C-alpha cells in the first residue's frame, strides 16, 4: 500500500478544490464519490441486485441507476436503506482498497466526505481536514448548488460536527479565505503539506 492521506471536511468545505491542487503537485487521487458511482455502474452485479430488490423502475431508460429515485425510496424506508447499505458499503470499501493499492505515486490523496462517519479513517496513514466556518460552508455550498439552503443545512446536521472532525485531524487546511482575494494562502498550505507527505511516505517505505 502507498502512503494514504485521508482528505475530509464538511459539505462545501473545499475538498475537491484542495484535492485538485494535490493532483497538480503529483499526488494520485482516489475519490470516494467516484468509487460509489463505479460500483453501481451499468452492467455491474450490484446494479442487478438493486434492480431485483426495487424493480425495473429504479433504472432510467438507458439502464443507468436512477439515483434521485433511489435516494427518495431509501429516505422513506429504513429497511430498504439497511438493505442498500449492507450491499454497497462492503463493495465500496473493497473497491477503494483495490484502487488505493494500485497507485504508483509517492502518496495518495483519499478524498472521502464521510471519512470519519463511515470509519474509513482506519485505511489512512494520516488525516487531513479542510476546515471552514459553518457560515462560509453554507454560503459556498449554496452558491454552487443554487439556493438549496434547507437541504444543505440538513446535510450539515447529519454530518459530524466541526469539532468532532477536527479532533481526528493530523493536519488542517484553513480554507476560510476567499480564493478571489488570494490563492496564495491555500496554495502555500498545500505545498507545505505536499513536502511533509513526501517525507512521511519515504519514511513509511523504510
Ligand atoms: P462537497 O462535499 O459538497 O462535494 P467539497 O468539500 O468538495 O464539497 P468544493 O466543491 O471544493 O467542496 O467547494 C465548494 C464550492 O466552494 C465550490 O463551488 C468551490 O469552487 C468553492 N470554493 C472552495 N474553496 C473556496 C475558496 N477558498 N474561496 C471561494 N470559493 C471556494
């Protein structure tokens, strides 16, 4: 296994923005959101099981998973939610481990919104938290997703608190500064962490 840096933070905190910068510096990226989509892609065994459980109506006309409908169905039905989690969580974890193990870069950024909630921190050598104050988080997520304020607030409440997340952090990126005002602060923090991770990865090999 390469050296694994778990990257997490609340909704709209800037995980994708930060991950992109690490990739520019040469890190490989394994993204939990991408893996979660891959395990249910068209033709996958998991999608076949979902179709058997929920019926054909869970697929779009082109045979893809209708994610919006699935979300509604499991939101309204606890038994279905358990069934789905039991199916997907082990598959997602296994696929994440496979992808992490395949990377050839000195270290891997493993971006996971619910890293701590889903106990994926045990796959990581180091935990990096992107931190912003809740007002900024809400404003940025709302600006990106267009005025779904209530929905964003609900998601924020379902995620662990800022304090709980920070308690797991080995490193913290402060992303409160607006990028439009200065890209320097974020870039400097990421460049310093990149050097640290190169060193820690080298130490792990020895
Ligand atoms: P999610 O978990 O919701 O997918 P995320 O943590 O990956 O979010 P991003 O998508 O990187 O967060 O950032 C949320 C939004 O805020 C994006 O539109 C992004 O461009 C913007 N953003 C991120 N950081 C800053 C910043 N420092 N200044 C201004 N805008 C920012």
